[in-house]
């Protein structure tokens, strides 16, 4: 007995794939045999990532996507399916943050975070799900997966990033709503809530004195690495997760248990 990790014949769309967790998710799914569609605004970086994936024997496509622009979302999803085929797996990963006290948040600051993390994530999932639902009506046995990338900040308030916490709490509830409404079409919608993960975007911060103080407060006094999410990603993206729907799963090294 065992779980087989084989995504051959599957098409996976990964948003926010130009760096950080998104780039890692794309590499992992490609290594498992999926054709991956890399989506973000930074298409030059996506082309570099595509070359890396292809050099390792994988298959990748590049689409331009601005999740704050509804027309861009519709265009990118249509382009993805034209280039690669019907999307089986969506990894809804695009996200931004800012560090400030709530009393200092301007309407522009608020929109910057919410338009990407919540509004953008919703409409990416909605437009992808519409196509998944249409296919499910023709083939009721067809399985699809949506994985929303939330955060422990959606489950616990963290200092100085209040609007980010609010946006990710919205993603948590969004995930549950989608799971309830779309489950009958064999679309399993789940959320991963990472804790503190060190990537090229924030590694300088974790190396700083302030970052080290934060790490010292964590249960095992360490930040995670992108590869620490590999197993959870593969589980939720695969067909062995057919009974997991509406789950909000933290991968935080015990942070929420404190």
C-alpha cells in the first residue's frame, strides 16, 4: 500500500509563479509529471523558470496574469487552456503584503493587499471553476483540485500586518464556501496555511537581527523552507485527496499550537 505520486496527463495552473512558493510549487508538480502553466505579471522571470523546468525534463507554459485585473484573469485562463489543455489543478498562490499599523493604512494600501490576496484569488478560482464545472457536467467522474494558499496569519493575528491577516482570513472562508458549493462537481477546494517560510523574497529579513528575534520565538526556533510544503501540495493536488474538501491545513512547525 502507498500513495502514488504521478501527475502525468494533468494540467496545473500556478499563479504567482515567478518567485518564492509559487516557483517551488511549479517545479514540484512538474517533477511529478504535470504540465504546469506559470502565471504572473513578471513574464521574463517565468520564462527563466520554464527553462529550468524543461532542463529537468518537465513541461511548462507561460501566461501573463495580473490578478487585480478581471480581464487579465479571464484572458490568462483561456490562454492557459489553449496552450496546455483543460486545467485539472489550480494552485491559487498570488499574494502581497505590507508592514504597517492599522491606523496608518490608506485606501491605497488596503486595496493593494485586498485586490490581490482576496479579490484576485476569488476571481481566479471562480473563472477556473466555471470551466471545471462545465467539464464535470459532461464527465461526472472527472476530478479537479483547487488549492488556495492562505496563511497562519488568516488564523491568528500577527503584529504589523493586520490587513494581510484580514485578507488571508477571507481566503480561509472563501475556501470553505467554494468547497461546499463546488464539491458536487468533484472539485475539491482546500487551503494551505504556511507559517514563516524563508524564500528569496524574505531571506534577508530572517538573517537580520529583527528576523532572528522572531525566529527565536517560534516553537523550534527555525523558519521553514519552501520544500517543507512539498508533501502537502502533492497530497492535495492528487486523486488520493478525494475525501479532503474544505480543509484548512496549517504547515507552521507548531506555531499555531503556541
